[in-house]
């Protein structure tokens, strides 16, 4: 029997991470478990429709009985880009015209972002999500950073960059699927207490 608690005002969670990991790696297995728990709790998962972390997210969500939105982009022949993974069997397809639109669409579809380890593509997505959270602070979409390594990453930013207090309040670092679910609930509690005013719903106006 599923007794996982779901946030009342959050329906969709976008997952980001490396496209270059196989499904039997520890990273992919962690993504699978997170997406499965999210689906079991009643969330819709969104990912980039590709291999690696994206495919693991879809597999986990489907295993948990949930639905998946895949935001895809047909790769240009000059791009070093993985493109659509035919083994990523998501339910709803959204086609983007270019890489930037694909990133923005994923950011639009998710109401909360879970960001795993990855390369420059993941760094790009993380940077845009973090920047938009600062820009719309108080109306932003929160970031959940999965993995202890994020502590070193974020500490390096704080020690070497001009990071504001608000920029440090829009994310939480977790190390388990249960931690992801708890972080979502904690973000909603913060909103309810007025610490953050609102998380916009998906589709429609592109408000972060």
C-alpha cells in the first residue's frame, strides 16, 4: 500500500543529469529509485527524452505507476548532442525547436527540479534554473541537488563568487529518494509560511 505523502500544490518534477551513463551504473540506479518514489507519491516526471539519467528517470517513473513528459529535440548533424532515445518510453512528447527552447521547456514543465551529476549540459541547465530562481525569488521554482558532491560545488561558489543569501535559499542538497520527497514537502511548507510566495503551475505563461 502506498503511503507516500505528496505536496498539494506541486504536480510535476523535472529531472536533469548526464546522458552518458549506462542503466547499470550507481547514478542511473539512484535516478531510477528517485523517479519511482516520485511516481508512487503521485508526481508526474519530466525529462529530456534522451539516454542516461533521462532514460533512468522514465524507467523509474513507469515502474512506480506514473506518467512521464519527454521534451525532445532533433539533433542537428553538427551538434554533439544525444538526441531522442528510442528506449526512453515516455507518455507525453513535447518537441522543441532548438537546445535553448528545450531547456526552457523543461524548466517550464517542472515545478521543482531534481538535478543529478552530469557534464556541461547539466551545468547549463543547473545554471539557468539557479539564475531564474534568483531572478524570480519569492515566486521561483526550487532546486533539489542530488548527491553529497553538491556540497563541495556550492561551497566553492560561495567562497569564490558573489553569491547572495537568496541564491542560497532556493536549493536543498539531498542524498536519497526519501530526501527528495521530504525536500519537496519542506519547500511547500516554506511557501505556506510565506517564506516563498508561490510556485507557478506548468504550461501557460512562462513564469519561473
